[in-house]
């Protein structure tokens, strides 16, 4: 006799309940009750005390009325629903996201195809162009030589390649979205909850449907995971940056008859650039953080080593690769910040 | 004013708030600013503004902060749209303009100088000065040539490659003026253009503006809260209070015949000797056997005459304009004109201007 039997009886739903059959496979609770040797009659003999009233959850109601679905069936239902829309969704998403796989693979191959003695000076040159700081160039080159020396060079380059592609895509998608947000309050109101969700949702939660949607061996799986996580700051700061542009300057642009496009590219975006660059910096940092988690779904790079350290309890491997990631983070941060401060100096209002 | 006005504002109202059109009848039927705000939550910006601005003259719109003067000037190039009324520029109603025509008006007919300079911080001084040309789609070379020409004219020949933040406030505003002049527009709007500058620089800039105006003959609409500045620059002075015009006319005339206690208050602190001119206090020329102590120009300030006379109030001067005798100035009249007229004390000299 279950606690809520009386409820269904008084509502006159008994026939509906009993007509539904046995209510599916036995649950663990039922199994335990059975193994304890008590029969249903014995259980019915001593009614549940009021203080132990069970919460009227799906499972508790199912005890009294088999027609009510159990929680287990409910999650099964969600799963089936997802699997049902998976295939049509895939037809749409696969072609759209395929270029991401190509970009990630292509970039990985390119970065690894360039010999180390070419790539390291090239990176140094890039840092010089961005920051004009000899110290920073030395730091970057030194870091890569060190990583090479401890045989982590290939992993580091793989990580760098993934970040490179994901950051480019984040900027390519995020800046236009940010611009659209800055121009329309409605767009801003609609987008901010999505951004909040992307930032708060634990990564693993959206990894699960992604794994079902795409195969684990496809690079776009981790590409999407990284981009979803890392795109938020560049969108937010583009929006903020454009909204913060001095109203007087905008008014002057209007007063001289600039068209919307002239205003956007000639005034708003250049003046928002420091904020946009700060967003890019944050995006890079967040993709780096995500690269480690993405190694769970076959992203190559230093994350794989960290994962190996966790999985096999190889403390040394984990610590050294972790240090490699920190090193990458520091140098990416320094380089983007140096580039940012150069922009800031040239347009201090 | 006998000339056809180049800008003509007719029955202009501006109400800020959620539903300005529904609040408009209240205002036209005479509801005051504070009442409108308290009972209906709307802010009265401008009330029944009618101004005719003559070409090639400086029209100064003066008022304290909150009087609606900056709102008013923004109606001329429609940075703000009115609730009711007309703004007619060279015979065309600006309010009927579509987006593209309005942009052309702003690019070609009106340029603007701002209180806070509003230069593009990421562009060099030269690029800023040539802005209007570049906006219009003219080539780089023309833009730079025109920009450089006007920068040289306002005295910034050597600063072309600098960025605005490297210049002082006065120099930045010179760039702002060069930027406006480089567009070659017949109308220039100046929104408190000199208010952010310190007094000495401000005087410099006023002199620069008058000097340029002598040569260029633009129609200038100048906004200020400073009466000295207004009197120095104005050909036509409009005084605003709480969004409505209190008095408008020739500045000398307003100074000698304030129509309202508000304006009397305003003009009472002015150094009248420096502002008033001989033509405003002289009497018509007539031969009466006076012994003239000398001849003065009708546009001389009273201050300069006091200096000439050495403070002797018994003299009498002949007033000449372009070599013609136009009037007689008794020093006694001059001295009396220096005292602001008060209610009940209205025996000042009859204004002639």
C-alpha cells in the first residue's frame, strides 16, 4: 500500500491507474523491499507515519498509481526526444560546422609542418610586430625553446594552433554580434541572457549533447565547445566598447553628415578598439582554459598530457604539462596586453 | 531686418518625454515648465521660438544653462527633431528632408563647432581638419590640402601630425574651427564653442572668430551663456529663458532697453563703457553752434571716448561715420548711459540704433 493511494482513490482515478499495467521494470527500492522479506500486505498493515510523508515526486506517485511515469522514464523520454531530433539537426549543423573541422585540421597540420627552427623565429617576429618589446620577444622565444627542450614542443604547438583557430572564429563571429548588440537595445536584451547562460553553464553539460550530435573523433566537436565558451567576452566587450564611445564625438560625426557606415568604421569601431582588444585577450585566456577540458573529447595538445596525468595518476606528467599551459597563458596574455597598451597610447582621449 | 533671412525658425516647440505630441496642446495653451513636469512628466525644451537669421551675420543665442539654447541650435541641423514648428534654411524646410538630403545639408550647408571640441582622438590634427571633405567622399589630397589651409589660417601650421590629446584646449578648439571652416559651408553653428576655454584664450578665440568673419562673411549661429561674449560677437542677440525667447534684437538696443527684469538683472553687471558704442548714445546731428571738442567714429566704444576726453564731462563731440557727420555726443549723455536703467528711472538717452 503506497502513501498516495488514498489520493488517487478519492480523485476517482483508480481505474485509470490500474489500467496502465505493471509500470515497467522493478526499481531498486522495490528490489530492496522484496529482499528484506516483507510482503506488500505486511507493509500495508503499518501505515506510514505522518512525519515521514514522502514528497509527491514522480516516483512516489508511481508507487500509488502505475500510470504516472517514473523519473527514470522521464529522463529516458528526454534522451529519446534528443535522439529523435538529432538526425535532422545533424543534416543542418554538419555542413555548417564542417569548415570548422577543416580549419582546425588544416591549422594543426600547418603548424606542425613548419619546422621548429622556422616557427619559433616566426612567432618572435609576430610578437615584435604586435608589441615592439624586445623583452617580450625574448620571453616568447625562450619559452618555446624550453618547451622544445623538455619534449613538449609539439603539444604546445598543437594547443597554440587550436587557440589560434578558435580565437579567429570567436572574433569573426563575436565582433559583428557585439556591433549588432550595441546598435539595438532589443538585440542587447535578447543576447545577454544567452551570453549569461554560456558563461554559467558548466562545460560538461553542453559537451554531452555535442558528443551525441557529432562524433568524438571530429575536431569540430571540441572546436564548438571552445568557441561557445570563449566567445562571450569578445561579444560583451565589443558591445560595451561601442556603447562607451564618447557621445560628443558621435554627435560631431552626425553633425558632419557621416553615414551610419562611416560612423561605425571611422569612429565607433576604432574608438572601441581598446575594449574589443581586451575582449580578445579574455577570449584567448578562456579558450586556453577550455583546451584542457576539450582534450576529454580528443582535442590534441598539452591538455592530453594533463588528462593522462589525472587518468594514470602520473603526477610528474600532469605537473609539467600544467606548467606548460601556464607558460602559454602568460605569454599569450603578455603579448595581447602589450598590443592593447600600444593601441591605448595612440588614442588616449 | 530688411534682408531675406537665410535661416528662419518659425513657431518651434520641443517637448521631451514619452508622448510629446499629447503634451503639446497643454504647452500652447500656456502651461508652464514646472507645471508640465510635475503634472505630466514632460520636460519643456523650447516654447514658440521665432528667429530670423540674416546671412553673413553673427546671431548669438544667449541663456543660462537649462534655458534650451543647446537644444535650439541642434534643431538647425536636426540633431534633435522638434515637436512642432518649422526650420527654414535657404527657403527649404529642413524638417521635410529625408535621410540622404539631411546628410547633404550637414555635409555642405552647415558645419558645427562643439563645446567639448569633439575631435576624433584616433586621427591626426590634419585628418581631423579635413574630416568634412573626407565624409563627402572627396579624395585624400583635397581633404589634406583644405585641412592644411585652414589649420594654417587658425594658427596651427606646425601641428599637422599631432594627435588632439597632445594639444591644449585652445589649440584643440582651433582645430575644431578649422574643421568647420574646411567644409566651406555658408552656415557655421557654434555650440558654446569657447565656454570650455580659460578667459585669456577665450578672448583670443573671439578675436580670431571676428577676424575670420570679417573676411569670410559666414552666417554664424553662436551659443553662449556669457553676456560679455554675446555682446562682443553679436550682430543679432537672442536671449532665452526657460525655453522661450525673452528678448531679441540688436545687442546695443537690448542693453539700453531691457524689456524685462530678467534682462535688466542680466545686463546690470556688464562693463557698459566697453560694450556701448557712440552711435547708440549720440543724438542726431544738428547745427546748434556747439563748439566740438573733436570728432569720433560712430563705432567707437564709450570707453575709448572717455579716454580721449580725459574724463572731462563738459565736452561735446561730433560723430562721424565714413566721413559723414551723423550725430552729436554730449559727454553728459555718455555718462548717463553708463548707469543701467532701472524701473522708475527711465530717463536714459534715446537710443538711436
